[in-house]
């Protein structure tokens, strides 16, 4: 029962890895808060969007076994 | 045919424009973002774009499909660079063709605004002072 | 350097765009008018543009100089075809470079609007029915 | 004491010539009205602008000896 978390931009720099596999969490907010505490992410959760398996999802979407989860910091393309 | 794409190498705008030519179109508006030598008063030496590719491509396609619905245009396309870019390099290209110029301009501007606010691409700038940072605009 | 020109032959947009590249510019907006296969519900076979060249060039330069004053842009240029054009051919090109995209879009749109309303160039359209006419919009 | 008049677009088609040399007229409006009557121009004077020697001028500008005068019908470039 695990998920994969992808890190991008400042989150990847802070985590020091591009991805990691973690036990299936209770919720996406709980997952972000625990990772934020562990890696020292500067960005508060309300500044991020979250995606699961390559699609944006609501923060209250239940984490799926085996899913690829990505926290999306404010974007700066263009 | 895909309307949005990422490119990890420099690209030529001519074939992108060519694809939007149409006998029905009397107007074509395009936008290009180039790497500027300054940002917020600081000298910029270069930058790197990183994308969450799968999601960026899906979200980019959604934006272009929405543009075709929302504006009276013939077609539209967008290409965004990833990787290391030097000053003056092309970072993003948007084009829209339409019967008339109003919708061509409006669609082109709407697309670049949406791409900048919604597509998961991040800019890492290197400054003249030696420091560097990820841009996460609030 | 002249910013406005007439051309009696087909032209390539790449060198026009190239001239507006600048390390200070982060944004480039361009507009192209292409010959459309229809107008006001009638099929169009082709057209001819005639200019009062001396006055068109002077008035075109005035418009481009005004644009550089009026908008926060780095530079701008415009080229307009004269003579016989087939469907799909490029009739007019406008480009504007700026630090930011807002002024680049605004200047580009303002220039094409002014060119269409002020520069002494006239369009003679040939229709599918065999007739032809000069366009003198009111 | 003469001027040259240039014709463009529908005015040239109606006049059948691209230019003609005429005696110096009293005024630009009088010149246009006489030419309109002679050539059957469809466009009323208030739809035209007028240029002298390659510059737009006001309709009440006095015609200059030797000048090149052009009546500018509504334009349709772009």
C-alpha cells in the first residue's frame, strides 16, 4: 500500500530528490503537511495545487493505492 | 492533431505558423516570449524551465481546446520550451488564425495568459550576482 | 531605420521579426493579414492593393513613430503588400517587441487598426461571380 | 499656372487616367466638385481626404502653383 510523490522546482530542491515512494497516506493535505515538516518546504499548502496520475484533483480526493501524486507550486512558465 | 507541445530544444517558428495558414483565415496573431536580460531590477544571465510534462501537455491541450470553443477562430497552437535557455532565446510561442483580427488577437492573448497561470512549468532564473531562484509568483 | 515599408512582391516574415529581437524584450506580438477566400458572404478569387506610395510611406512611418511614443515598447515595424495577391497570400505584417506582453499586444493591435484607417492603400477584390470592386468602407 | 491631380482606386477607374494637369483652381473643394461633375465620381467630397505634395492637408488649404494634388477615397488596406 504505497504511493509515489513527484517533486518539482523549489520542492525538488528542498526534498533533494525528484520523487519518493511513501506509504499510502490518509489524505492529500495530511501527506503535504508531513512532507512539508520533513523537507522544510517554504510554500504553505494553500498556495499549491495537487495532481494525481497526471490530472489536477481536489485536495479532498482520497489518495489511491499506487497513485503518482504531485504537489504543484505556483507556476511560472511563459 | 495536438495543439500544445513542449520542446526541450530550440525550435523554429515558421512551421508552427505554416500549420495555421488557411484560406478561411484573414488574420493571424502570434505571441512570443523571449528570455529577457532583466527581471525585477536584477540582471538575468539565463534560465531553466522545468515542466511536469504529462500534466503540462494535458493542461496545455485543454487551454487550446477551450480557446477554439471560446473565440471565433480557425485554429490555434502553442509551444513551450523546457531546459536551459540563454538571453534572447524563444521560451514560448502562441499563434491563432481567424477570419477577423479581433478574435485572433483576443484568443492569442487569452492563451498566453492561461498558459502562464495554469500549465505546470517553472522558471529557474540565474542572476548577475551569482544567485539563482525558482519563481513561484503569488 | 525605417519602420514602415511597402512591398510589391511577396516577402518573408523571418527577417522582419529578426530585426525586432532585443535582449531588453521579453515579449513579441505580431499580426498578419492574409487574403481570405470570402468577404461579406461572397467568394473572393483574388485581390489587388494599390497605394499612393509617397503618402502611404510617410503616414505609415508616422503611425509607427506614434506607437513607439504611446506604448511601452522596444520597437515596432510594419510591411504592407501592393499589387496582385492570391488567396492565402500575406497582405500585411505588424510586429512589436516590449519588455512585457501587455504593451506588445496593445501596440500591435493599435498599429494595424491605424494602418487600416489612415494609410492610403486600397483593395480591389475580384469575386467568384466575375465582378470586381474597389473597397471604400464608410 | 497649373497643378497635377492624381487619381487612385475608384477615382482612377472613373477618370480613366492616373493623373492629369489642370489650371490652378480657386480652392481644393471647387476642384473636386468640378472633377466629380466631369468624371462622375460616386464619392461625395465629405468622404474624402485631400493631400498636396505628398502630405495630407486641410480642405481649405490654398492650392499651390505646380502642386501635386491627390483626393484620397476611404482606404481599405490591411
